[in-house]
């Protein structure tokens, strides 16, 4: 039977991987322990092995490369330790490889010199849903997260060919306030404030990196664009203030006044026309939860509230399994990153 797609599932107790079978709609347990709180097996750095597997982790950073391999960095283990390992999973060989990192807990990392790649560079240990992108050349990018004691706002690039990290942008200290600059105006001095739970990130068709929302000292509804060629961030939309309530407008109608409320810990997609989408999330430390679906049109610079509710903590409507209906909608949720 044809394998249609792969999913990575992140949960609070363990990391699991399965594939969905197109015809039968069945899950298959492919790798990893069936028990929670597994310590994993790092093996030898750079060497794949059927016995290798990451430990049980909470909210590592994840990517899919241009060859269809899965990657992840960091994450939080059961007792609150923070990891700094970079892992690669080959779905054809069904094997994990520990690729980079120190395999020590709560590592401060080695930033090196900003903009200079080096085999000695490694990001500090982190978890809590850093933003992640795969660029058009296949490089892996990561922004922010939390190292267990502070929010981060550093931007990193990992080159798969050279196997080297580069600290690209942002400070190497935590809890930085960021610099918004002028809305719509790129500037090399700009960078987003520190944040975690900021997994709503997209690579657009031109190769720019986009970031929405997240949670730092406040909940954010700001939208940012990073241009790789000029190494500059641009504040594109939303507020520079925290905990801002959005303007939903009319469902399905694009409007320049529309803007989502502050969200964190949500899932995202990019459609075939290059539009940016996200669904759900929570409103910061209050843990009230959304079920709203939003679309951002890069060409017009406008948000559209597409589905769901403008109020919090709404249960879903499931209808009949595998039968589409305009009345159906998923329920409120956050940390729903498997998309």
C-alpha cells in the first residue's frame, strides 16, 4: 500500500513517530520506546544505527529537509533538563543519527562569532517550541525558545553540507526586549523580542522566513519577516505591545484592519498559493485556548479570519468520520504542532 505522508507527533511525555497508510487509514509504530520517560540511546555522533533513538522530549525544534529527512534539536526531558543535540531521522532506513551537539544537559552552547560558521559552534540547549524553517537551499534555521531559565531571541542556521552551525542574528544573552523599528521597513538593527512557543513559522516562496506570535514576558500577535540575503528583520503586522486582543472582522473576508489576538503554541501551514495559515493556540500563561483558523495573504499584507470562533475554550463539532461538512470544526487546542 502507498505511504501517503509522514507525521511527527510531539507530546508532553514522549516523542513518537508513525506513518499513515493511505488506503487503510492505519497507524504503524515505527521506532522508539512504547514506555514514557525513555532515556533514549545517542550512540556515536554521526553514525546511524537501528538502536539509536532520542530520549523522551517535550517541545524540541523540528524540520523536514529537502530530501524528506526529519530533524530535531533540543527539547526538555522528564525532570526538566534541557538538551542541545541535533538529531536526524531517515524514514527510508528507519534510523536515527545523533548529528551534532554535546549530549550534555543544560549546555550554554558555543556562539562563536556572529555570521561565521564553525564546527565548534552549537546553540545553547533549549526547548519550548523554538521557531524553525527550512530555507530554499535546504539549510535549517532556528529562532528563540527557552533554555530553562530565560527566553531567547537568537537566530541560528545549520548547513547540512558542512555540518556547521552559524549564529546569524540576535543577541547571545537571554530576555532581550527586541527592536521593532518601523512597521514595514527592514533594518539590520531590528529583531523580534525574546520568546518561546513560537512554532508558527513559514518559509515563503521567495525564500524569506516569517514568524508570528509566541510567548515571552507577554503574549504576542506580531508578524515578522526575515530576509536571508540582507540579514534583516522587518516587523510586518500586529502590535509591538503584548497581550493585544485581535480584530476578527467578518469571517472569510480579508481586511487591512484584521489582526489575530495574541497566540502561542499553535500549528501552521503554507498553501500552494503561498498564503500563510495557522490554527488554534493559547493566550499566554492564562491557558485559555483558541479554535480560530487564520490566513495571511503576503501579496496584500492582510489577515483573514477563516473558521472557528472569536471566543475562547470552544468545543469542536466532529460530525461523521471522513465526511466533510461546513458545520464541522476542530475543538480548541494548543501545543497542536503535528500538522
